[in-house]
C-alpha cells in the first residue's frame, strides 16, 4: 500500500544522533543532579527492593548518572555486577565493591570506560541477576529500547533468553527520552520499566 503523504519513520542512526546531540548540551551539574534523582526513583522499585544481585553499568559522559545508585545498592547489601567490554563487543562481568574497584579501560581511540578491576566472572554471570539495568538513548510506549548500536546488550538479552533467565529489565533515561515510538527489529526485546529523574513508567507485558 502506498505511503505517499505519510512522513517516513526516522531510522535508528538518525534518532541516536539526535538524542546524543541533546545530551551533549548537558552540564556536569545537570548530569550529577539527574543521577541523584534517578537513584532516588530507582531505589523505590519493588524489583530492586527484592533483588540480591543486580547487573548494572557505570555511566560515562552525559549518560544518566549511575554512581549514586551503584553505591546505594551496595549499601543495601546487593551484589552489583558491572560489565567489562570484550573485543567482540560482548560483555564480561565483575563485582562492584566501591569506587576503588573501578579502573579506566581504553577501547579504541575514543572510548574509555570504567570497568571492574577484580575477578572476571564470565559473560554468563549476568544470568544470575534479579534485575538488569540497561543503558539506552530512548524507550517508547511499548517498552522498546533504543541503544547505542554496539550490540553488547542485544547479546546480553539473547544470553538471558537462552538460559531461560527472567530478570526484570529496566532502562535508565532522562525524561525527554521517553517517546511514542522508536524503530524496532525482530531481535529487540521490551523492558518492563523505565526510570527517569522524575519518575517510573511501566510497560505492559508483550
């Protein structure tokens, strides 16, 4: 059927560029203050209140800040797993034991990530998590997440599915990044909730 007169849906690359452009205008104070509010909202999630193991990540640059949340989870006695990027873009995991357990690791010419410096537990360690906190650039009304395009978390989600593991999937974003629709492909999986500095939105089960 002809789609003449109907605007084309933006592709993932265009949307990523647009969302990153908005983030690039945030100040360090914006990121830090948003991170504190984000932690406060996330810690009220029943899924996190019950969790014994949470797979999270260390925010970089203008991403919604996670340091406050990581420390609060650890203070609760939660075992927090953090990713280490492998050469094939898959993720290994290590345990977060405080800021001193992180080390900067350079990947390529432009990207430096803070990664756990202790024992590596292997890519399958994520299947032990009760909650997986996902990075992203946007989420839509169906719970479909727009990632950065590296594929690392697609592998995580596929690994969870193969292991028949069903942790709660939660994406951490800014308020303006909850949108009506993002492009989705057959392998994409919806999240159960998004946490932003102003609140939590849940999505119906597919």
